[in-house]
C-alpha cells in the first residue's frame, strides 16, 4: 500500500526479491483475460444465439401472418369505401405476385391500383370457400361471400371471412389455425 492508502501495482518481474519485500498485487503478466477464457465466452454466446434464433423466427412469422390478415381486412373495407365514393363497382383481387408487382390489389379495368404485397414467407392457402376476387358495389354491398386464407411456412393459417349482408360488407372476423387447434380472434 502507498502512503495515501491506495493499493500499489507491482510492475517488476524480478523473482529474486525476498517474499517480505515483494509486491503483493498482481503482476503485469497476470492482468486481463486469457485467450482460452475469451474463446469460452464466445462459444457460450454463440450457443445461446443459436438456441434463440428459431424462436425469434417463429415469433416473426406469426406476427407477419396476423399483420397480413389485419391488413387484408382493412383493404376490403377500403375497396368498399372506394366503391361507394366513386359510385362504381370495385374489384379486389388476391393473386400472389401479380405481374411481379403485387399480391393483392384493387382492379380498375386494366390497372392494378392501388396494390399491396404480403409479408415475406406468407402465402395464400386455397381451399373450400376461398376466392381470388371480390366485387364491391356502389351501394356498399359485396357481391360474393367467402374466405381469404393466409398461411406461413410453419403451416399456421389465418382466415378472413366475409359475407354479403343487405346493403353492406360484413367482415366476420379472423380465425387462427395452428398446431391442430382453432382460436377465434
């Protein structure tokens, strides 16, 4: 210890000094981490990252599926509102990679505008009751009833169901399917 009460650091490597006069702190060669210790820390960090990465990917795919279903429900309502506002029937189409520019769009004769893309790795599932196009009339009705089913790579599905109702489109809701169970949202 120095006169001010702070510990001193031994910087000499002379081993011939008697133990009573030798420094009691670590020598310069003992300070820091060894390469072995650093390698162990990096291996453990890598293993932890490798174990958690699939969980993050699964979470992202589920969130993308839910987000896409919510957006499609919103776009159906936008198509209805556009039909009422313009006084003309509007068609919304659900075609994956249509002309390399969209996955679903409002079809104005000869033009897909506006158009939107599904999130990466989300696809349409075509089954009983699904349709690829729906028509909204100027009085707010949907000519067709049906389902739009989306699926992620893990096989989880999200369904947007809608029906013709009097003078309006009624989005009945979404049903989420996965792991052999059904959960209504």
